[in-house]
């Protein structure tokens, strides 16, 4: 069954497609795929599950709607370009969904992984986090950082019991292969990679505390220091962002 939700007028600015929903069907390489379910629709992207001749595919459409009259389709295109690039760079790694291709200006398709997002108190098998750590280590060795590991919904528990990573929208990498990475970028990369390991250790502590090893405790301790530093630095910006969102919300809920 196709899942749809009519956006309230004052909510549309929070949605990547505004008042619109994901298309009921799409045409990709001359084959029709029909929407089965809308998985997510937030400020930056709308994501849906589609089914067609080659099986199930996930379509992710980047931001297209304006915000206060300012066009943001450029942001949707840029994020889709980066994420598509990440998927292609990581295709040979275990636990990365197969990349299918671009769709439209702000969209991309990847294979659907049978499974479910990691649950809040889910007890996974004893090899799950070792496999996930191996994936993260491989990503780091390629000069990248996943960045979004704090979100459990980005970690898919496959029906085969293995971990899969999705959503590389804000992942970090140096795209200029012909240029060496400047020192400040190297520092940023190491900081983000340390954040990945901290969140990995946090998930292990929560979901399989019986498997915590000294190396995980070290990852946790190093990450805690980074998180505390980040919170101190970002606190003023967080307050400004929250106040801005509240004002925008009040402005949007005013008289029609």
C-alpha cells in the first residue's frame, strides 16, 4: 500500500518537496517503478520505496522546494551529486547497497536492502558490530568519514543479520584526487573519523554491552572529549538555529 500524508500548510517549509509527495511512479531506463511506501520526508530529502521489473529500489529526492522565496534546488542537486559519488566510491565494500543511478536533477536510486533500521534496544548477533567496525575502518582507510553514524536509522539490520549503511548525504571526503589534502582538511577528516568511532562505541555499549572491549572504551573516551568540545563551540549556533526555526514556524502558522 502506498503511504501518503497530506502536508499541513504550515509544515510545507520543513519538507524537501514542499506540498508535493513523491511521484506515484517513475521511469528509469525505460522501465516503470511504482511507489510502495514513503519512508521519510524531511527538510533535505524525500525517500521512498519503489518496485519494478528489477525488484525493489529506494528513490531519494533532494530538496526542491523554496524557503521564504529563496530557491534551494541547487542544494538538493549538490547533496545528490555528493551522495551518488560516495555510493559509487564504496560499491566494492560489503554492507553498502548497490548504486543504481541518478534520477532527475536531485534524485538517486539504490538497491533496497531487506531488513529494518537498528531498533532502540535491539540485541543484534555477536558478529554484527565487528562487521560494522570493519566497514567503518574501510571507509576511513579511503580518506573518508561517514559522519552520520549517530542515527540508528542509518544502520540497517539485514534479514541476513549483517549491518548495512545507508544515507551518505553528509559524509565527508576530499573530491580532488589530483590535489593533496591541505592540513586543515586533514585535521577535520581525523576529527570526523574519531566521531564515527565514538558513535560506533556508543551503539556497542547500548546494544551489546557484553561485547565491549578495551578498544571500544578508548574510542568512547576519545570521542567524549570531542563531543564536549563540539557542544561548547556549537552551543551559540544551536540556540540561534532553534530560535530561527521557532520564528519561522510562527510565521508559517499565521493567518492564511
